[in-house]
């Protein structure tokens, strides 16, 4: 249907719309109109993706000069594919409604080479790094310079010869479509997609293409400023930002870096004999500056500089690392210095400034040449024509560390640990260069693009994101879930049947009575809940200890009488097998319980819709490991820089993961499920206030601070009600076009109504 949303005609490819979708569109349009950023929380399973696409594409069609491009960032390939399919449905609907032929519109997905390559000798590889390495051996710039501009890949040559001159036709392309188009034309789909994103109307790709500076500089640098950026499922976006800017260096990595240096020495000596002019030409380029070197590196994506600003890139590389042999000697000194730092027997906490001063005092290495290490190494590997860059990844990491530590004075912490706290008798020294400020990675995105939309189903409290990402959100909204029937049953179980308080607090975690109460709760719910149940623990260690005690007490056998039991492990293959068999058990009516871990694979990327997840139990509050020195350093930084209390951030972080876990149960309006928060601490206001509105609105006082017996009684009643025949009719949780028009008219009348000045007396 064609909707009127605040004066904008919005194409929506369904016969009905949810009230929260309409309200979401209003807030989104407000952000686009004012060219500001937004934080929007929308309930799980209420059509957030199609709502975003419908509003923004309609806005593009109505105002092509205001919004030239939509950059839609998602986390995984399956999620990217879902977005593209919704886009395809929307474009087909628009074409049908307009009736004037194919829409002049291009939308496409972009992913890593391993998901797009069609070269017969490369595409069969499963490992992404292997695919990247093989691709570079065929298409690297030095290969092309030897062959009169031609690579050793026919598909890349076809793209170079014709792909740039003949843009990809209008339409919507997922990864499979791009591979098929590449096969048909004989063009490389990966480089074709990378080239096409500059003129596409919608680009769908991973977060890292914008947030990881090593990738963003090469892939996303030419995207228009008049773009809208959407970060979907962005509840963990601060962690993604921090990980993209953090580096860990172990002793084994430094040993491998030393071997890399010896290899480079041999290659340089060999090149001096065979073709010394190449080294001299590189010297001249470095004297002129690094900027021009980037022009011919479209295929050499491994080594982008992680942080250098443009003005630095225009400078000449410092003279003491300009010659190849001088730079290798410089890196050798730096690696040996790092080795000496890892011999400490106590924990060291340093700021980047203190580290730089110590480097100079010990080995007379100055800050400026360190800043150029990543680019200088990149240039050398190009000159030596070394395509297997994975072999040199240890030295590459060290070079990136050198550049980062010498570039950023604030927002980072350097921690050297001689051993892991959980195994203090085993020497395992590691240097953590950890980003404390998630705004560093995302700041260029906020500054460059006119509107950035942070959205997910679990963003509460919304103002925390504008604090930790350090930006001003013009629109912040959390939308409740409109329900024709109460199909969501969140409850807090605080006591066992014997009135023992249950909690995952460290002090009572090993208590036999608490373990028994948790086991009893799972047994009782398994006997009541049909089909599938998912039970989340706060950590793998806690889950393993709990399962072991349950086995000894016969609780596992009792659960098995009602359902099969499957367990998520830290091995991805084992977990995939467990998930497949869990689904089979639910499909054939046997029923199953999946034991999983918060912050694990199952809690983030797997949906348990309908019978696959009629009940989700969160056993305990998933606080992060609070003894981590990296976490403590970040908490101190947040307190000093953004005035965020440690307890507030820790609770916020734990509750967003708890909400993400229990949110697996509801994946649509026709779905129903029980959300069981099994920990007495969930009864407190400071925990409930940090749950999304669409969950907390359903959690009335009668569902809080329950015993196991009370929870089972409520569950029975809820499931009995849900088993009754129900037909969803327009009016409450579904709106027709006419009802949307009535809402829009009412909203406009409300906005036009004269307001009474409250400071004047009323007569």
C-alpha cells in the first residue's frame, strides 16, 4: 500500500502495517529531514528491515538531491541476504505501483572475496585468508605492471576492460546474483561490486567496511556525503568499534615477526642483485610522499594504514626508514624492544605517551617513523612483489601496532600481562593495546555522512549509546510492541520451590541449594513447555559446572524424560551439529532443550521462532568478567571522560545481553513465548529499567519475584491461553491504509492545535 507519512508517499509492500512500523517511519523521516543522527529501538520480529527500506527508498525517490545513497550495515552474510530479499520485494512493488517500467535503481550486496570469487582455482577454498592470498597472486599491481596492465585472472581482466565502462544494469543483486552475472559476462563479481557501490542507490555490507579503518579506507572512501548509514542489530556496535582498533601481541607472534624480518632481508639482498632499480624507484616515491602510492592499489587490500590522516600521508616518509634495508633494521630493533617488554614478571599499565617515551629512552626510536610503519611495510611488500601476505601477518600486526601507538595519545591503554589470571602458574606474556573509546572508530562515520541510524531490538537505555559513541542523537525513540493478545510472558523467578533465593552471584554460584533450584526450574518448565526451550548461562565455565552437578544429582535424567538435551560448545562445528539436531527434535515432536551461553553464537545470530523457542530461560545476569584489566581500564576511562559510573555501564552491558538472549523467543507478532529471567536481582528497578520497553511493558508486578511453583502455574495458564484459536484482525496490532490515514490526520490536527501558555493563569 502507498502510505502518507508526514507528507511523504511511502511504498510499503504489504496489505497491513504494524503501529510501531508507522511510528518508526515518523521518527526516521524526522531524522532524514533534519539531517541528524538517530537511535531507534524497535521490538524483535516487527519488520524493522522493511520499514527502514520502505521509508528511505521512498525518500530517495521523492528527494534524490537530499539522500543519494543508503548504506545498510549488517553483521553476518545471512542477515545481508535477508536485507537484499526485502529490498527486492520492495523494488518489485514500487515498479508495479508506478507502472512505468523498470525502476532506475541499483541495490547490491558486498562481501568478502571468499563469498564472491568465481575463479575455478580460487573459489573452491574455504578459508577466507587463503582466497585473499590466491587472488592477490593473480591480480596484484606488480603482476599487472609486468603484463602490460593485465593480471593472471581472466575475470579481473574482463572487469578492467569492460566492467568499468559498462555499469552493472539497474536491479537488485544479492551475492549469488553477482556471481551469476560475473559468470555470464566473464567479469570478477568482487571488484565489480566494489566499483559499483560508488553509484548504487543502496549498498548492503558488513559493519567492518565502515568501522574497520584498514578496510574502510579502501572500500568506502568514495561514498557520497549525502548518504544515510544504517547500523542494524547495533546493540554491540561499541564492542565492534573497540575490536577494530585493538591489537594483542604474544611472544610467539614476535618470534614469527623476527623470522619475517629475516625473510625480508633475504628478499632485499636478492632484489639488489636482480633489479636494484625497483628499490631506487621506491625510495623516490617515498620521498615524494605516500598519497600517490595508493592510486594503483585497488587489488592490494590487505595492508591499508589503520589510522594516518591525509595530511601525514602527503608528507615524505622519514629518512631513517626510507631505504628498504634501513626500515628492516628499524623494525628489527622495535621487535627486539617488544620482546624485552614481554619479559616482565609483573603487570604493566602504560599510556601510549609513556610507551613512546620509554621506546625512545631504551632504543632511541622516535615517534614519527613509528607512525609510518604500516604504510612503509606495505610499500616494501609491494616492491618485493610478495603476494602471500598471510605469511607476513605477524610483522604486519607489529607494524599496525607501531602506527596506532604513535598516532593516538588518548583513548587507548597499553597493558602487559605476564600470565593469564585464570592460570597464574603458566607464563604466557601478552601485550594488549586496547582501545578504550569506541567513538574513535565510528567518529569519521558520524562526521562524514549526514544521517547515521543506530537501530536494534535491544538498545535500552538509549542515551547510553550517544554517550559511549560520543555523538549527538537528534532522534531517540523506543517503540512498544502492539499486541492483539498478550503473546509475550516475561517473568522474574527469584526463588526456588523451597524459597531458596536463586542467583548467579559469584558468592553463591557453587551453592548446592542454588544449583538444585536452577535444575528444578528447568525440569518443571520442560514438563510444561511444548517443543523447544533454550536455556542461557552466564559463561561456559558456569554451564559446565552446573551440568556436571545436575548429572550427579540425576537432574539431567529428569529433563531427558521430557526433552532431548543439546549443548552449545566453543567449537563452531559441534555447535552447528547440535543446532541441527535440536531443530530436528523440535520438528518431530520429541521436544528439546538447548543449553547455551550469553555472548555466544546462539545468543546473537540464531532465531528460535515459533515452536523452536517457546521458552527462553536466562540463568543469572551475564555480567562481563569484571577482573579483566582491560575492562577495568575501560571503565576508568568511561568514568573520567564521559562521567559514566562503573555500575551503570556494567549493568547496561549485562542487561542488553540478557535482553538479546530472551529476545530469541519472539520473532514475530504471530509468535508467542515465555521469557524467564532466573535471578533474584532482576526484581530490582535498576535492572528492569534497562530492559527494552517492549519487554518491560509486559512485566507487571504479578510477574516479578516469583517462586518456581508460581512461575510454573503462570506458564501453564499462559500456554493454555496461547493454544486457543486466534485470528489477528486489523485495529490493534495491524493497521489498514485507511486506519493509517486516520492516525496521520489525527496527528496533524494535534500538531495544529493551539497550545495554552502554562505560565498564565487559567480562568
